[in-house]
C-alpha cells in the first residue's frame, strides 16, 4: 500500500521542471509547523524542488535537525508524499493569490532588506499598493468604543492624506482602522493576515476582508489552506512592523499582540506613537506604558503625518448630525467624554429618568452617543 | 353489608369523583383495597383500622373488601382514608346509612383518629355533587370557596361520629385570619435610587410586559423584583380561583381566607429542571413553577445559568397562558399566565467597571449572549440595565415613592387597557395597534431608524409600541404616541449582552 501511494505521488512530480520555484516554496510553507525560521533553515540546505524530493525519500539527518522532533519530521515526510504540488499551485492561481519568492522581481521591495524577510509572500490585490508611505494602526481586539472610534478616525484621515493603512484585520482596533481607511476612499489599505487567503479569519470580518482584497492588498506568509494557528500571529506582527514607517498603538492591554508589534517595530527603528486613553481603562494600559517610556503621543492624524514628515491632513468632513434638543443638550453636557450609565446622567443633569431615557435614545438615533450595554458613550465622529 | 360513600381524587389540578364501595361479609378476617390504589392509598388499610380502634369503635370481624370506582383511574394519596372508614362503619351497621346521605368525605386519618388536611381540596370539592362535605379543619376555608356543599370540619373521628349519630351538634368551623396573616413587608419606598429599575417595574406592572434586568452582582436585581407583586392589581375572580386550585393541588401555603388574591411570586433556583418549571412528571402530573406563578410573577434569577431546554419550554406558556402536559398515561393542562422577570449579568465577569475594564474576550461574551435564545429574548419587552446605586442616592436622596403611590398609576393604566378591551396593554392584538396607538412623525422616524439599524424586528416594533402605549397611559398622555414616549420605550429595550465594541465588522464595511 505505501509503495502504491508513493508511485501515485510521483506522477505529477515527473513534470517537476515545469513548476516555478514559488510552487515548491508554497508546498514547503504548507508543511506542518513550518514558520519563517524553519523555512529559512530548510532553504539553507537545498533548493525548494530538491528539498521536496528529499523529504519524500529516507530521512536525512540535516532535515531531521531542522524539524527538531522526529515525529514532526515524520509528518513532513507524509505530507511530502501525499501533497500534490501542481494541484496546490493551480489552486493559488485560481484564487488569484500571487506568490513571490525573496529575491525575485515580484517580491515587495520594502521587505527585502528586513531583519527577517519572509522567504515567500502570498498576496491578493494590487502589490503596487505597498509603495507610498505606510502607517500601521494596531491595537487590542477587546477595545472600547473610544478606541474603535479613534482607530476609525485615524484610518480615515490617514487614508485621505494618501497614507496606506497597515493592520492585521483582527477584531476591534484592526477592523476599525481598515473600515476607516475604506471609508475615506483614499490610499488603499494593506492587511497582513496570519492564515491562508482562502478563508476569512475571524469569520465576522468577512466583509472587510473581501473589501480590502478588492480595493487594497492582502499580504501574508501562509499558503492556501493554512489554518489560523496561534504561532502565525506573532510572525504576522513582525511583517506589519516591517511594512510600516510609523506604528500607532490605539488601545492595548498591558500585554497583548499590539505590544509585540511595538517590540518588532523598535527592533527595526520604526517610529512608534501611542494614543492616550482614560488612565483607568485597562484597555489603554499598554499605551500608557509606552507613553511613560517616552514614546510620542498620537492625538490625531496630524501627529502621525508629522512623524512621517508630511504636512497636515485635508479638512475633516463637516459634522452633519442634527443639533440635539434641549434635553439632549443637557444629557450631552452631563455625559462628557467618559462613559456613564443612565443613572449617573440622571444624577448629574437633574432630569427625570424618563426624560433621560428619551433624550439618550434621540441622541443615539442622531448619532451623538452610542449605547453598549449599560454604558452610554459620546461618539466623536459623525457617520 | 354494603356501603357506598362519595369521595374524590386529584389528577393534575382537577378532581375526579370516586365512589368508595365497602363490602363486609362473613369469612376469614381480611381487608383488601382494589381499584388501582397507589401505595399511600393502599396503606389506608392500616391507618383506618388503627384510627377506628383508637376512637373506640369495634372493627368488624370478617372479610372486608373496598373497591374504589371507577376502577380504571389511578387513585393516589391518603385523601380517601376518611371515606373508607365511613364505608366500613356503614357496611357493618354501626352507622345508619341515612345519616350519611349525600355527604362526601375528604381527609387523611391519623392513627389517633384525628383528621388531617390533604392537598387539592378546592378542585376536589368542586367536582363533587354532594350536599355536605366533611374535611379537616385546616381545609375548611378552602373547601368553602367552592360555594357548593355545606362544609363540616370536625377535628377527630369521635367528634364526627357523635355529630353523625345526632348526639352532639356539628363543631363550628375554625375562625380564619390571624394565624396566617403574612402581609407584604416589602415596599418600593425601601429602594434608594435605581430610578431606571423603578421605572421598569412600574411599566411591567402597568402593562404586563415581561422584564429582563441586567446588572452586575449585588446591584439589587432580586430585591427590586421582589417588589413587583406589590405593584400588581389583586387577581380577578376566575384567576384567583385558578391560582388557588394550583396552589392547593401543589400543596403550597394558602392565605388564611383560602383564596389567593395577591399576585403570587415564584422564584425557582436556576438548577430547576424543565419538568419543575413547566409541570409534568412520569405518573402524577404536577403543576410546575409557571403554573404556581399564575396571575403573578415568575422570577428567574441568573437566567443565563438555567438549562437552555428549560428556558425554551417557557415559550408556549408565555404565548398561550396555559401549559398542556402530555404523557403516555395521562394528560393535563394547567393555567400559566404570568409576568416573567429575568435577571442576568451583563457578561461572564459581571462587568464591574466601565467599558475597557471587562476581562471577557469577544468570544466569551458571544457565548454568554447565546445562552438566551433569540425567540425567548424577543419576548422581553423591557430589558433594562441595573447598576449599583449612586452614592448620592444612598445618603442624601429622600426615600422613593411607596408601592401604594405607584400602584395608583398602575391601576389607572390598567383601567385604560380595560377600556381597550384587554387586561393589560401587552395583550392587545397586533391589528388593533394602528388604531389604538397611532404614531406622530417624530415617533415614526425613531422607529424607522431603529428598524434600519437592525435593532428591531417587525414583532419587536409592535412590542415596543405597546410599551410606549403603557408609558403614555402612566404619564396620562393621549395617543398619538410622541417621539419622546417612543424614545423612552426604545431605550428600555437594550441589548442584554454587548457582544463586542465592534460596530465595524460586516455590514458597515462594505464599499
């Protein structure tokens, strides 16, 4: 039985010469637990096509050493026998996913002289997009309304000023930044993703994912079919840091993916800016730590443009929201810019509870406040 | 040699008349009970024999056969004890049959000859066609509610026998009152602050709208809900009888007057099974908590912790006001028209602080939100957030309005609903709303905004409209409904669990 499988797998391998080097790289990247470091180590041994043939044969000591563990090598061996490289290559072409190997003309220039350049990148959309100035907007998935508003605003204003917004298409801050960039219809957004481009992750961002692929650029190190495994995201963060001229942290908990991106940015001498938040909000803890360490504050897009050495952004669109009525005005004054619940607003404004309830709902319909659960928050941007 | 005594048994919450036939004949001394008795019923043999002997009556030597007719239905419980004892005495000629003519018996016997109360006296008395009925003194008030037969309530077998033989007069029925006078000690005036929750309770009581309170642990959700029965109007005649029958059959305490007038309160723990909640059982069909809350309040604390299956079983009674329970051997339908009040935390961590303080991941919140199914959630017209009271409210504010003051407004709103032909606004049919609750332009634009935002379904729209009508009734406003009133009603229907502060996910992001 094993002999027969081997024979079957050899048939497409007969035409090995016809497949480009990218196809073999995609196949190597599809091996279980092969990240940037292992891929680099493998490529130091032999050419991709030769490596593949060697993996199908008896175990070689240097390959086993790269795998580290014997059973991982066994998995590679089985994958190398079972996987049809030509078929994988065809799937990439069908999905419109471009594959660029390091050192070939299609490879993003900005990544060429990086500390750890990916040996191969996969992209969907227009690769030319990565040329102009780029700013990464990163932050937590567990963001507050304040954070997602600021991220949206930054994304929109920077895109309008012609700056490519780089982020990771995760929930929370990432999604808000991309949504803002798409809203501006300015410079196209760039998303660096952790899994194969055949499946949107997280599922809830499917719409954003598609929109970025259509109007901007999706970039990643994972071939089609690669699941969103945990270890892929730190590697993804390093590409975000490498792509960006400036990294802006909008909201981050004291330890989080965004802080990892900041560390990668620091290793590459990129400017890092942090958005200040309420000092009591744990969602802003990471930003405040950065600010305390001497990182520059980011209050709006102008701060970012200054760090990029560009002039101010274009005029912000006019506030189109209808003026609040009398009760609404009182509620807004009592609310301020900190979240409050209806009971607090009642105490501060001196209105009746039913008046507060009515006024808040009116403000919400007009776009002045957002209600999330018990909390009522003032919204900065008109939508 | 043969005696037939009318009695009854309970099935579900309805009584079934039973004839107790006793035959005493010459033969070896035996005592058999036939006619599908259960264990408690078969043990009647020993209780009856001991009770008769200790009351100074001779036990007939010979063969005694007791038949419980109709023989096809199962007889459960000890309620036939007294009837069997009487049958034995009549069949043995120790009592004249005429003395017992048209008299039914319904009590358990103690070994010393005392009469003990049994559950479900009211429904059982209602099913019998006797002129007089003998029950234990504790059941006298309840039996009198049937307003049919004359109620006799001797406390012992001896008293009963001497009255039947005409040696002494029937003892007076026990004086009701005093002993059971448990008055509602909880009042809304004890609640400081919490104006949102007070408003929610008032609207729920006035319009019969189901209420979901969402708040961190310790915010006072249970304390607030406990005050809702005090705001509800007293039960009307038929509901009071139905509620009393359920409570009687279930063996719950009845008020001293016998009739339940005050809205009942049921608060089952979240470990309750589906059967405990809606009623049922394998052989004996018992009413569940929903039926015990008939006419009153069913309070489900920690709603997210209930078994999803148990919660979804509430949907039918919420819709129809009755619960029909079917088993292979029996079927019963119990009344279940109640006001549902739920309480839950905003997220698994309880969200003690402000936004940004919650430690739950978006996925954990999403999972928590799914504990309540959409259809069940949709039935809560009022979903309000309850926070911890403001410090200034705890110390400086004057005490809030008392339950009595709020009840005046509730009564006014209920009267307005009655003029529209419903007990409360929540029961108004959809097709009458266009006519009864027209909208002014402001209100229309608020509704269209909420529907466009995806916050409101078509059914949700009608439900909010009913709440707005109740708010208008409470404020003494005439239709059409204004924008302010509708905004208030919309605000009182918030999303229970904030899934994520992530308004950018799918729909807005489309280019």
